[in-house]
C-alpha cells in the first residue's frame, strides 16, 4: 500500500529536508517516527528538497507500507511522536504508482520581508532599505515562462537541466509584511532566494527591471544578486492532478 503525507514544518532547527550524515533533517525525523510506529523500515520520498532553515506550510512525501493502515490513526500517532516543529496535516491512501516528486504539477513558494522590528514575526527577513514594489513587479515579468535559470542556482547541483517554467511571480503586501510569491513546475537549489536578492536590487533602483532579462541570459550566478536569508522562505503549496492522488 502506498500513502502520502501532507505536512508542515518550521525549518529553523533543521538542516533542510533531505537525510544527511551527522545532521538533523526533517526527512530523517519523520522516517524515524514512522518506522517506530509501523515497526518496519520506511523509505520516504519527498516532493522536493528545502534547504537549511527553509520552512514549509505544505509539503508532501510518499511511503510504502506492507500492510493497510488507518490513516487517521497514523496521523494522530505521528503528531504525538514528532517534535513540535513538524505537524502532519493529512495522511492519504494513494495509487501504487503515485510519486510525490515526479507527479507534482507545480510548487509555490512565498518569501516574507518586514521593514520594521516585529518580535512575533521572526520567520521573515528584516530589510530596512526603501524598495519600489512597482519596479519589482515589472521585473517579475522578465522571469515568467520557460527559461534556463542557471544565473539563480547554486553551482554543481548535479541536476540534469536548469530549465524551469515559472507560471507566476509577484510582489504584494500581506498584513504588515512584503511578500514575494512564485509558482513554477520546478525550482533549482537556492533559486528563489537568489531571485529575491536580485529583485531587491531592482527595488532599490540599483538595476533596472530590464536587466533581469540580461542576467537570465548570462547563465552565470555571478551576475545575479546576493541570496537572501533562508528564514523568510516558505514552501506553501504543491499541486497534483486530482487523479494522481486517488487510490
């Protein structure tokens, strides 16, 4: 039987999603709890990888079990065993060929910036400089579509291609914070944080919105801006075709 976990986590104290030697990760933590509850070795495949310090309000991962389980019972037991930073939202019985990563149609991230001290909003980037959101939204139009985003990726990531298709990118205000929302079929390592850092240069009027197109064409990380801190970045949604989730 194959099952899909839908969950959220605060990534501040974790070295990202993927299991690593000598480091505490979200995947490793869930595998340990799931294996103990089901009394079997579990392989957990996530929809993607989040870097150290990045958060998720909506993440998915699938696993196989050699017996049928009661999904509500497993959800409750996992939430009882898991640390406070990780919460299981739902456990779904899926088709045996469902794949959390390869069946995903799109992923959406949000990056939060605050421009005043906000003690209860620590999961955001405190950025004091004045920025022009209208210019930044003009720059967003330059990254929409299918392009090679090497200029916004970490080097030597061993991906087979750096081509991604961005469906949506925009800057808005959410409550007292500035929010960047970006949706794409896939993301490269460090991509969102590098894009945000470059967009801030546009907002400060250090580069023009049109320069974003030139940076993309360069296919060289050295031409883009500095990556912003991980703490402001949230994975907020992963979309699938409804038939993919139906068992």
